[in-house]
């Protein structure tokens, strides 16, 4: 059986002049981190918001961005958004220069423009989006780039192309050989991790088991190492109303959640007892906790999107490189209309650049924490 790894970042401070010790094949001679942006599904808003994000000159002050995708599609998007921008092909990552106004793309092709229908599910687009994602992951694992930012791909198109992944998260996790990975949702200093993601509510409730939750608490603790906070105070949202009221409104807290928390505390992890979900997110937003683990998809996302719709960035933890993405989908209903908002993707690039720079200057190295 293939071994699966769980990664943690071990860091020591170094000055920028010591950057060569980081082992970045490309980045060793450059001060700014190299950030690859995958253009996502060609029939969605990914190409458009990528162009719009890269119109922000200040992004080039903190990183050297380039695109992985189809050059013809990106040129079409540039014509739609801003005709003054040039989209130019680079043969390899080594050729990326990061000059503002000249958007560089590693052209993998994959899209027949004559067959492309904007806003429609298409296996051609799904296949190409997966290939862009895989190439970005390979470059990151080879230390050719410092971070990956994902524009949205479409899960239905991906499935139509024959892939069984839930999304880009699973692609990166598979490439890295990691079994234990997950998404941190970031809204400034408000952070959240989802215990379960894309499954029915009844299945999500059934998934709440001590061992699985303990693994997620560990992953949350490990992922927070990236932020180098003076503390890592973790809260777990309850599943049932009023945290079950001692078993009156459900037994999950008593039989599964509390035992997982107690086991984590026994390992030295600062995590508190389950807190009712009608108060835990407000308390975290005010700074009482550094991160909340929400037990199912909508429990966490309703809180996040109510507080910062369009500004939530997702960070993948449990893999040995930085990867951020937007908190929205392909928005097929507005694709190709030049009305998509690129704020979320812009923030995802900013966050990736900031974390990658922190890893460089603190000489953070992803090492296996344990093997599964």
C-alpha cells in the first residue's frame, strides 16, 4: 500500500540574502515569490477574473505571477477586459519575468475555440482545467514555483471528462501523496476549517466520529503553523443545538466530539469544548479564537460568506506547498460578459504571495509529520 504523508512546516528565521538556502530552483535568484495562476474552466469566469486581477500593478510588488492555461482563451479574455494588456507565451517557468502589463502564460492549450460555448458544461474544458491544475502542482512539488492560485474549475465538467475528483483540492492532495489535507477559509484574521465538505447533510452528521475529528483537529493545528501566531486557540463548532444539552438534543457531542477534543488536548493542542454554532463564529470573529472547525459545509460557509461574501480565500493545508483559491465557482450565468468581480482572486494571489514570502524569509520547510 502506498504510504500517505501528513506535512508540517518547520521554520527558522533567515534574512532575504540567505534566500538561496531555500532550494527554490527558480526563486533562488529572485526576491519575490513565483506564483502560478491556473486559469480554471475556459467556459466560466476564470480567464476573465485572471486578467482583471493581473491589472492590479501592486500584485507585482509582492510576487512574480504567471498563468497556466490556454493562450488563445486568455488573449480573448484580455480583448474583452483590457485591450492594452498583452498575453505572451513563455516556454518554461525559467523564462517568466513578471513585467507588469505583459501577462505571461505557460501555454498548455487544450481548448478548441471553435467548439467553446461560454457558460456550458463541457468535458473539453473540464479536462483542460484538470491538466492545468496538475501541471501547477508538479511545478510546486519540483520547487520551480513558490505558490499556486486556482481560478475556479467546474466539477460537473471535470466529471464529464472522466475525472472522479471532487475538485482541485483532491488533485493536489493526490499529487502530494497526502491523505490528510483540508481547506482553511480565510477572511482577514477570521479563519475556519471545514470538517466535511461536499456531501449530504445526513452523511455529514454520520461522519462525525472521534478518530476522524481528532485527525482534523491535528491538521488544523499543523496548518496554523504557517501563520506563526503567538497562540493557536482552536474552537470546534457543535453539531446539535445548544451543543446537544448533555445529550438531550443529540449524542454526537457526548460520544464523539468531546472525546476527540479531550484526546487533542492530551497531545498539547489548545482546543476548547464544542461551542454552539449560533455563537462560536461571532466569538471567533471578535478574536476570542484563532480558528473554528465547522462540522459541515454550510455551517461554516454561511458564517464566512455572510461576513465577507466575495472576499473569502481558501488555503489548502496538509500538502508541501502554498495553494490558495477563490471561494466561489465558475459563475456560468455571467461568463463572457465582462461583469465578473475579480476581488476574490486578487485576494487569493495576495494571500499566496504573503505566505510564500513568509516561508522564504523564515526558511520554512515542509517535512512529514507522520505517515498514514
